[in-house]
C-alpha cells in the first residue's frame, strides 16, 4: 500500500520559502551570491540533504537484513550545475545537477566484498536516489489567489 | 561556469542524519511509523521542501524578467510511494515517489494566460524539478573507516 507525504510551502521573500512537513518547519533560502538573505540552506543543498538522510536509513535497514553491523556512516555529497539555464542566459545545458557524487565512509565489521553488495542494494532501494537517478513526473497545477 | 554545492552528513542513529551545508545544519529522521525518533522531517519530505524552495526562487526570477508582479506563492506538494521496495518486500514498483503533485496558488496582477507561460518557464528552469523529472547520475563511492 502506498504511503503519502506532503508539505505546505509559502514564499516569505523572492528567495525564501517556509516549508511545513507535519510538525517540522524548514527554511529554504539562497546565499547573497544568488540574491538571497541566507536564512537557510538553498534548494539544491536540500536535495543533497534528502539523499544523505535516505542513504543512512536504507543503509542501516539493508545492513540489518544482511546481518552486518554498521557503527557509523559519514558522507560527503556534492554536485555541480550550470546556473545559465535557471538564470535565463542559455539553454545549452540542463538546469539541475549534472551528476551527484557521494563519498561514503562506513565503519563496519563487514568485509569489502560484503560492503560492495550492501552498497548496490542500498542504491537500488533508496527512494531519494531512485527519484534523482530515474525520471519522476512533476505535475504542477496553478491557480490565482 | 558551473557552481558546486556540497554537504557533509553523519549518521546519528539508524534513521537520523545530521547534514551540514555551509553554516546550516539540517536534521533528517523518520517518524516512529518508519522506525525513527521523529527529530526532523524525513528524506522524502526534504525532497518536497527542495522543490518548493526552488519553484519560489525561479518563480520570482522569471516573473521579474516577464515584468509581472508576484506578491505571494503558496504550494501544497505531495507524492505517493510504495515502501515495499525500500523495505525489501517486493521489487514490483519503484522505490521513490511515482509522481509529485504541486498545487500552486499565486497572488499576482498577471492574467491567466501570462501565468501559464510563466509556469512553463519556471518548470523548465528550476534546477530541482529538472533533477527530479529527468535522469541524474548518482555516483556512490565507498570506503571503510
């Protein structure tokens, strides 16, 4: 059976958005270099945070199934994008990240070979990496207030 | 020229991840129904927050270019996913959101027709909707601590 997730969001400035998910509030903004007031991480940093959180949850779940112990997961996650498209300067390259790199360090009793299998399963089963790596329809409907 | 974004992330529990992006800290967790301690929004809610923040930034940028005034943007964003794959119960459906729906309410002096054009440009130019709607390689490298 499907699970639904939802948020409500409200523009507080041309760059700042306050997002509510259940009992949590998230502030998304842009740094001054991108025209914002720097009151929170920016949208594409939130994408990387989502991926980190997902890899941890699924990583621990898969480890439990495989009977391996994971004491800690550390991740450095990065991506590059060309701002020309979102800034309206050029359509030559895509708007978003061209690629996302995750350097994962794992403290575990498992051997290399087991961890490679673990990683494959984690990648395949992580909802966020699925939504990033594979096409996901985004349907926007618009109405005037 | 490309811009790079990066975060560092650390597992604080099997479900909780602390993510640092520049001077910001984000806590990602799961609700008790998904095995967590509910200390923050969950990974797939972070994806929706990222999309909301991006649509606001790009929405205001495009409006400025088109010479229209936007006083407020409100969004209800939701998505459904089947947890069977990430829980290791079935591979029949994908792990992530099947579709993401954005219901956007805009307070603006612009007419309907102009706003439809505006929406099209925003969708095409938003980095986060690009990364969700279109394939983006996620490259994970693994090392032991």
